[in-house]
C-alpha cells in the first residue's frame, strides 16, 4: 500500500514513519506549516525523512493560520507556552482548533492527487486528555470522511491505543534516530524541558527505559513534575 | 447561532448565505483560494458578502494546491475544461481531490478560533454524480469529524437534498442578486456557456422558471445539450 505519513518532526510520527518504512509501505512524508511557533520541527521532519530516504513535502497552511484568531492558541500567537504536565488544565491553550482534521484533509488532497493509497497519522492515546482531535472517536470519523470524499484513500492511525512510552519502545526496536526529532513547543535552540510536550517526552523515555538523547535546557524539571 | 458560510462566489452558496442572513444567523463568509483557474469567483464572493453586509475572509489554501499534482484536476492545471453536461463521464476531470473536506476543515479551524458555532456549506444533490464529496454520506461523516475534532462547532448543509433548480427558486424568493455570482470554470470575462457548471446553471434557471441574468459567451449551447 503506497503510504504517505504526516511527519511533524516530533517523536511519534518519526517512529510511525520508521515502522511504515520497515514494513515496506512508506513512499513519502508530508509536513504542515501552519504558522506554528515551533517551526523548528519542520527541519527535524526533513532530517527524519532524509534518514529514511523518502521524499518530503511541506504543505503550506499558513494561509489558514492567517485567517484564524491568533489568540486562539498559544502555538500560533505570542501568548506564553505553559509549563507543566499535559494533564494540567493550563495545557488547553496549546490546542490549535481543528488542527488534525485540517492536516488530514490537506494530506488527503495531496496524497490522492499523487496516487497514494494511505495517509498515516501518529495521533496516540497520551494526547487524549487535552486534544479532542487525537481521540479514537475523532480519528474514526475523519477516516470515514476521507474515505467518502476521496474514495481511493484510506487513513490509518496505528498508534491510537499506544502510550508515548509504547511509541518510544517501538522506536528503540526500530533504531529510530531520536536525536533528529523535535518536540518542544518553545522552538528554541534546545528543548526547554518545561513545556507540556518536553515533559511528556522525557517521561516517555523514562517509562520505556530507553536512553533519552535529548538535550534539555532544564533537565531536572520533568522528573520533578512526573516523579519519574 | 453564529454561522459562517463557505461562500464560493457561485450561485448555490450565495443563496445559502442569503437564507442564513434572512434567518438572522449569518455573521461572516469564508472563501477558499485553492489555486483554482476560475479565481474570478473570489471577487464574486466578495461582492455577494458585501451585498449582505457581512464580513468576508479569503482563506489561502494555495499551499495545498502547490503540493498537489496539478494534472489531477482540470480546475488546477492547464488541461482543458470539458464542455457538456455534468452527468457526462468527461466531467470527472473537474473533480479536485478532497476539496470539500479541505474547505470544511479550514473553515472549521477559522470559525472555531473566532467563536463561531456553525459552518454552513451549500453542497447539493445535483453535484452527486461526479463529486463524491457532495454526497450526503460524505457530508454526514464530515459533520461528525468536525464535531468530534472541534466540539464547539457544527456543520450544516441545508441544500443537500435540493436540486440546483430548487436553489434558484429559493434564491428568487429571497431576492438574491444572481448577477453578482460566478459559476464558470473557465474564468474568462463572461460565462462561457459550455462547461459543466455553465450548462447546469442555465438549466437550473430554465427548470425553475426564473429569468437568468447571466451573460453567456455561447447562449445556445446549454439548451442544445439539455433540451431545456
């Protein structure tokens, strides 16, 4: 099955890309530029795709972001990215309204125009509490909408029931170069170690018992918050 | 219900906008620039929105079109726009893969970021034969995906079971300025009168018994093809 993967440059989609590549399905990778402040992840996505030897395209969705209210998400505007654990209430400001449907719809348009058969997305269980568009119910509905709108295309989300630690363990088995991936919402020179995605990343390596190659500006914070 | 309408600049969405405005729900209109060759419709959309006194935004989706294979649709590339009736097999080349899901997803992101409650789309029954993403099954699935991904937002498609003639009749009752709208896929100075959407437009006015104010370069062709 000719599969294209939504590759954010983060850890989860890098592992999914590696798995699809290992299974012989991966033909290309798509990243979305939606005006995210952590644009550094786009360079990480390019590096991950290059490490797998698959073509990589960036879909420019900045026109959508430009029409959105920039104050609707801390990932779009200038509001501070909150520190702490994903499960905290303050993480709600990192939701980008409708992001996964937009990325899936854009990927579906591009993939189907190019004759691909499957779009894969690495949404996973750990994202559930704050992000409605990472839940299985949403993914099932989006899969149905894509299949009915572009009948030659399927959407798959094999990590829907994985924890992030499960994904790290899978990546370790596949030899994923974790050091190429980027998670931090701050988008600075190194991972901040304090935002929700940095804390989740560090915790996942600790839980999986896999060495974390990430350089965090604050390497103690995640342990303090999560107790891992 | 604070409603934003997907306003293409064509006849159907102009009538839907007028109906929502008449019912007191319409707060804004959104158009999508997806690199369509008939970009003239965007100016028509602006004129229709201005006639209703609602704000109008164009969402720039040209970055998605840029990543697509331009030969996947006659509306994107340089391939000839086919002449004839929508029901003809040759109209398949006017399908833009995944267009309605992309436009709905983009509108959902923008509308929910701005606190709107409903996105309305004027997809209708007459579009069914060639466009999978105008069918009710697709619209139901897209509605579910939007509601699960952005829980504050609903999608409505009140014309799903209308014929285009029904829409013209509704527009006539509401006093829609049909002359402001643009359908033709060729995007020339006047409507060509020969492409699928021109033929459908002329036929709809004839069936509805409403005077057609459209200036067609070829005003006889639609009658020859449809017998109306």
